[in-house]
């Protein structure tokens, strides 16, 4: 097995040393160099030709986001951001994912000794995954925000629920889907694999650009037309039916399919309480979280679809959902909003 060549960029000499030593412990990783800032990183990229870049979010001379926006149109390279759990760090990380970063890991804020081992394991996994991602389409691309496509207004629907699951690359995919839907769309519940402190900011950003109202879910929230509820980082999200209303439960619990929140937990609850009145959508992501639950969702009578390989950052979760029979078909990301509209009309 060929080794993944990695360049580590971080303004802290200590962090550069920790990341380099930690990654080099894996047989399938070779750290080919380090850089203290984006200016040195630029020269190192040309010299070492890495497969993947790990990039610090917050740096004094030029933050990771600014560097990423300059890098991707000229020299597209899979990038894994290394983020702090601060408000600014979270904000830059979300911007970086929109600008082309493949994924991110969080620096441990407390219990450094134990947290570091977990972080290195996660970083190793995401670096290896990133090495297989094709980012060539960012060449000469303008990273300005494109205007979202508009979907014609939907007629009012009752008792319909749309459930979305996503992981790696999902923040941008979820944005593209939800921002193209009108305020009359049935209630949407979303599990996006993301740690605490990121999901609230993610929801707030979506709320600014979407016709639907988007917020981080709280236990007891009602799901109805025009509302999107995002599962909080570190918590499971389940749908319940209370009389004639749908409500959500946000709870703790063990990880399911390696995740909390888990798409599996959400989809199983939707299959149980909504059934044929639901639409299940699996977007880009690594692994198989939610694949078996999507089978249950389809068996309950729900309509189901998954993002196709060509438009997925990582064709893991959608592929598993489709291969196991959970997703009826694969759909390119830009066509998913229109497909949702068509399915809703068929369900009326």
C-alpha cells in the first residue's frame, strides 16, 4: 500500500512536532514536511508535492481560510483543517469547508493527553480519506458564493417529513439542498456529523440564506412546514409523534455506527413514526451510518434517494445506502431539490 504524503501547516512548533510525530507513527502516512505559515507552505507544496495538506485554522500572518481561498484555484489539493473549539475557529472552519476543505479535526481543549490520542486517530483516518478525494474541479474556480438555484413554490403539505443524513462534505451539500427550497417545504430534520459548538453556528448560517427557518434542535421542538432542525453536535436526534404533531427528542447515548449524532438513530425514528409520509435523503459522507436504517425507512413506505458519486465529496454513506437497497436511486446534488419537489407532489 502506497503511503499518503502529508504536509503539516501550523504556526506552533509544538503542534507541528506533535502532528508530524503522530502521523508518522502510521505505516500508511509519510509527513514530507512542515511549514509555520502559509507563505512557507506555498514553497513547500511546490517542493514536496504532498497528497494532503493539514492546515491550522487560526494563524497570525494569514489564517487558514484566506490561504485556502488562494490555494485551491491555483493548486487544488485535499486539505484537512485543524480547528480549535472557539467561536472564531468554528466560524473559519465552516467557511473553509465551503471554500474546498475536505474535512476538519478539532484540537483537544481539555484532557490533552487522552484527547490527543483520539485526535490523532481521527486525523489519520481523515487524511487517508482525503487522499482519495478529487479536488481538481476547484482549479480556476471563483470561491465567491454562487446564488442558490430557485425551486418553484410548493403547495402546502400536511404530515410530510424530510430526513437528511450527511457527513464528510455534507455542510456544503446540505446548504445547497436547503437553500434551494421554499418556505412552504415540509419540515426537515438533519443529522450532519459535526462536533459540539459547530452545529449551532452551522444552523445560524443556513438560517441567514434559506427561505426556511433553520435552527439547532431542542427537545420538544415541533417539526412543521418551513422549519429545519439540525441535530446538535454530540447528541442524538429522534423524531416522535405526539397526537397530530411531530416533535423531536434530543438525547445523550452511546455512539451508533461510530457517531453521535447518528443518521441511523434519526432514520429509524422517522421510519417508525412517519413511514410513507417521509422522504429520506443520504448525502455525501464517509462510512455507512444510516445505511441499514434507510432500508427500514424504505420498507416503511418512505421515498428514499442518495447523492450520486460524481457530486459526492466521499461516496461512502450514499453508496452503502444504495447498495443495501435503502436508496431507490442516486441523484446528482444539484437535482436533489427538484427531486424533492417531484416526490412531494407524487405523495399528495
